[in-house]
C-alpha cells in the first residue's frame, strides 16, 4: 500500500471488492473510448473474469487507486461535534478512483513492462495522473529493476500524452486508423521510456 501526497492510495487488488468498479469504467463512454480498441458495448462477467486472470498471470504490479479518507476534527473526548454520523462515515470510506498497472512482457528477462492508468472522470484534470504516473515509473526503475516501460495511448487522449511526455516518455510510433470511435477512425500512439531517460529526467523533475 502506497499513500501519495496528492491524497490517493495505491493498494492491492481485491477481486470481490474491485471487479464491479473496474467494470463500471467500461460502462462510462468517456472512459471506454480511451482504454479499449474494442467496440463500446455493455460488458459483463466475461470482462471481470478476464481482468481477474490477467492480473493474476500478467501483472508485474497492479494497484487499485482510492482516496485517502479525510481526517475529522474531534473533541478531546473523541466525539465529533461538527459532523453527523452519516457525514463522518462518508469521509471515512475510501472512494474508488481507478487503477494503474505495470504489465509483464513474455520475455521477462528483458526487463520490459507496459504501463496503464485509468481514472474515473471525476478525478481528471486534478493532477492525479501526473503524480501516479511518476510514482509508478520511479517504482519500476528503482524497485522492480525494469529496463524499459512502454505504453499505448489513443488519439483523443491528449491530456494523457502530455502527462507522459512530462514524465519522460518518448514518442516511438503511430499506427494510423486502428479504432472506430465517434463515427471515424482514430490512431494509436506508442510511447516508451528507458531507464537512462528516467535517470536524466529525474535530475530535472521535482521529486514530490
């Protein structure tokens, strides 16, 4: 479990608690069109089982992202005089934000990984993506002995591309017209960062 300064926590995957929340991301068209090459249709138990299997067999590191419950103000006796019990319970309950992962390549000896990050729209444009991406990249190179991290990002997700470039990912290629979205063909972009890139960027990027 990792607590980040931006107010979110990265914790381990709990299938019974998390699969429905992951499925809900695919039922939000704003999210679905940014994370899948498949047609946007209702999903069900099959997708949940696929995630469960992929996380168990192909994830180097898979984290659920959730909010860190707010601290409440209490009297010396321990009773909160400013909130109702329902309000306190709501603050004490973490909210599902999304998930992030480093996926294994078949050739594990090459120390390659593929990065993914998916957030609920309520948490877009608030700086979470930058801090989570930076943490995951740092962790991969510092603690998982990765040599290279790659990713795919789809046309229309310019916010994510800007974040990745800020962290140090380099544009490595573009596949034209790979996805049918909103009545037209969209491209897929490939980006990557090497441990040498990361070391160089780490000297210039803020460390918190």
